[in-house]
C-alpha cells in the first residue's frame, strides 16, 4: 500500500519556496504521492478555511512535476469538476499526465461551496449531474485519444457518489471518514479500487470516541488505521495534516514532524 500527503496549496504561509519544501519533505520521508486542493473563486465561504493565496492545482502540479523527484506521484484531492468545461479538464489532465511522465492522479468531486458556484455562474443544485456529464466526457475523450489517461479517483460517500465510482472511477476516494464507515461501504459494494484520504492529527493519548475519524489519535492508533485500511484493500492512503486553521500554513514544520512520526512507525510495522 502506498502513502500520500495532501499538501496545502493555499494560505498565508504558502509560497513557491514552501511548496518546493513540501515536495522535498514528502519525497524525503518516503511518501509516494503529493496531492493538492482546488478552488477557483475564493469566496467568503471558501476563505474561512482555504484563504488566498490559492495556487491553481494544475499550474502547481505542473511546476512541481519539474521540480520534484521523478518517482513522486502528483494529484488533486479533489478537483471540483463542475467548475470547468469537461474538454478543458480533459486537456489539462492529459497534458499533466504526459508532462509528469504518467505520474498524475485525478481526484474529483462535486464541490460544496455555494457562494463559489454562484460566483462562477454554475447552478449549485446541478453539481451532481454536471459532475457525471464531465466524467462521461473525460472517459470518452481519453478513450479515443492516444496516450495513457490518468487514474480517476471519485470522492464522496453518498449513494450518488458510490454510483459515480462504479460507473466512472478507478477508485473510491472518501475523505476523512471513520474506518468502520468505510468498511461498511466496501462490504456493500464491489468498487473498482479504494484510495481514501484520512486526517492526520496526532494526540498524546488515545482518542476513545466511537466515531473517531481515521488518522485522528495517538501514533499507535493512526498506524492501526493504516493497517486496517490496507486490510480493506486500499491501494493508496492519503494523509491530510491540515485541520482547517489557515494559521497552520505558517507553521508547516508541525505537519512535517507528524508525517515523519507516522512514516517511521509505519515502516516499523510493514
């Protein structure tokens, strides 16, 4: 099972130098995949958690593809498909796949920020249908084009999201769920793949809540979550050290220490 990291491509502490350092740290700790987020119009509902500067995911990953180790995979978690024309997404994703030497993973979702949808002139209530349409166009475009298509990881855990995974996806990419919730979905559906994104929030003592999200707890609990997810068939698990406070981007060293702790403990048990 491979491990990835969701890297903040936004916030007051993020600049090109910090992004390069993130890539260096992620690769140096032995992680396999670096992923970034997506927003286009940083409206007030977005800015509370993901403020400016917000670096475009395709531009950021294209730049990092040239600046990072050739073995490090790169991806989006998640690209909001209704924000862009599907043919534009197809072109940008296939270009990044080729420019990176086949290292790109396209994680996708329907989006949540109503004000951002309004700013872009995209009907919020149609986002599920628009996402399905975009995925259909992507698959058809790549089917008829030369070259390898990127893997598509479909986010969400609603019934509609699971249907979307089954119809269009290469893997289910749930975000920040408890292990038991993911286990239940996997028991009910024969999904094409499984690549969850989980939190990374280390605590000094075990977290005893029954609905504890995967990745939240002391190091032994987090490593146990990884082992459980591997047993459930996860090909990749993405760790997300960002907890919603933009000030965290000013202190990336705390996230790097947490990642180093988990990487070391995981190697000892693998």
